C-alpha cells in the first residue's frame, strides 16, 4: 500500500525578509455588540469557551489540525493538507491514513472531506505575500 508523503525544506534564512513593526500601533478594547460595557472595576476579560465540534468529521479535522494548502487538478486530482503531524499528499478518492475520512472532492480553492455520508468543505489556506519579485 502506498503512503502519500511530501518532503518540504524550509527556505534559507537569507531568503526571508523581516518587515518593520508598524508605527503608531495602538491596542483598543472593542465593546460588546449589544453596546453594554461592564462597570469600571469589573474585569472586562471573559474566558474564551472552546467551540466543541458538532460532528465526528469536524472533530477529526480539528483534532488533526488539517488545513488544505494546495491542490493539483488533472486526470487524478491531488490535495496537500497540513496537519499537526506534517503534510499529507492525497489523490482524489483516497482515505486519510489511519482513518475512514475520504478526500471526496478537489477544486482550485477547496477540498471536500467525507466520513460516512457526512461532508465538510475546507478552503485552502492562502499564502501571505512575501513582497519578493517573481
């Protein structure tokens, strides 16, 4: 059985550019949408409740930290997903190793994952422009 793998080396340090911090950056607390602000002296911070996944497929994607980073369209479409354990290169119709989740669809800007009749569309993570010349 073939296992999809991808080996990517990070760019050399000389190629990376550091941007200066923006001047005049100011942090401002935003008021709640209902317009009410807590009285002075009371803490305005509230603990963030972690959103619980609603389905098994959502839980799987969240647990593995899967984010599609590239697609290759052709006679056999291929998607590249970044996860907590590294990168996965999957052809259309293949299962994610160690699971029953199937790569069901590939489009230029998204992939569709499926698990037992449930589908989830994940949009590609767009790279941040580096400002370099092509």
